[in-house]
C-alpha cells in the first residue's frame, strides 16, 4: 500500500500547529448539550426537536496510528515495538465517560459510559486550520475507539483498522499488540492528564453522590479530582492508576475523504484539492484517487487569506 499522496504535506503543515488542535464534528440524537448518562433529565420547550443534531469539539491530534509521536517523557515509548506499522489513520484520545462516546457509535446516541470498550463506526469529520500556512484540511471517515481492556479481543473493530495498516518491514511485528498501543498513548500524556481519567464523570452535577453511580461511571466513589499517575506507576494493575487507564480511549479516524484548501497563495489564486479512498487493488495513486487542482468557490476579494486568518 503506497503512502497516501496527501500525507507528507499534512505532516509538514502540522509541524506548524502548536498545540495540534482540530475540530471534530459528530452527530447526536440528544438535542440537549448535556451528558445524559450522568446528568438529571431535562425537558425542552415544545420547539423543533431534530432527529440528529450536529456537535463539534476542539481536540488534540495524537499522530497517525502506528507512529506514536516521540516523547522522551513517555515511560512507555518503546512498550510497543516502534517502526513496525504506518498508516493513513489519525488518532486522538478521550475519556469513555465523555458525551461524545455515544456519538462515535453507529446509533449516534449521546452519552458517556465506561463500560463501552473497543467500539465505534460512526461517520465524523476532522478540520484543521493551519494559520502559518493558511491551509485548511478536512478529513472525513469512520471513527473507532480502542480500550486497554478489550482491544486485543475485538476483531470486529481491529480487523477494520489492520486493513489500513502498512508494514514497514521493521522487526517486532509479532510483539506488537493493540493493548500495548493504547497503553503507549496513555504513557504519552503528562502525569496530571493521565490522572484526569480518574476524575468524576464529566457532566456530573456537584451534588451527586458518586457512590450511587454504577459501572458506567468508571469507578464510583473511588474516583477523585486531581489524581496524578506517575511514570513509575503508569501500568500499576490496581488503584487510581488502573481506574484511569480503564476510562482511557484512543480514537482513530479511518479516512475516506481528504480535502485541502490553500489560501496562502495569491488571494486571487486560492485552490482546493480533494482525495478519496477507493480501496485496495485500484490503480492511480495506490488506494487513493483525486488530488487534481480545483478552483475555490469563493470571492477572494471578500475572503482573503488575511481576513480568514483573523476569523472574519
């Protein structure tokens, strides 16, 4: 499987994005901006209640699956053999109790739940704005979640991901596992961020007794704000460290469409490129087609690179 034609350039652009944030768009069956799993029931006024409502959040890009970004503070940087796989799949991390977890399942039913492990399959779209290059990248595809507990025993999900992995020919392939990949992402967090996955469930009212919450809370009254998971205890099999890892998820977007808009050229010559996934065994740029230079459907006199960069 050849390298995607768009990947080298987006990797170059992402070096200019600090922190590497993107917007993640999902769909939800819940019209309320609350986490229904952990918040009391609310009622809406008798207005229009759409079957699906759009949601968008700012996230942190965590590299392409198989090539975890280098971090000398990560005690697990070599936990999973490095240089074994590469891919066109982008990753992020999240908490299983977040409202968006349900939106990443095919039924788009909002709500977090710590009992939801390796799963997913909902359509999403990522959007990066790279100020330094005046480029926008949109990446659309299906999103999947990996959990430490069951990533190695959920082939319905991991077989989908494995189909898009490309072997680099490096050694250690037999030692590489999905569980270790999740743990390595967890290790790439700071001690305070790791501990944040042992916080009380997001969206829980402050007056709720945590001991009354069920398994979906990911720990009940054992959860606490401000926990720290040190490098030495990052794989501790019990305690707050184990709770944090149990609630931790790696999100993976398997792209089927990539679009680049370049406003960094002469503002009267802004251009757009689109690539789409066509699968294995198809000629023309391996498994991706497209990349033809397109005119941008904007009046650049009203939407110059400078004005877009300022958010106008």
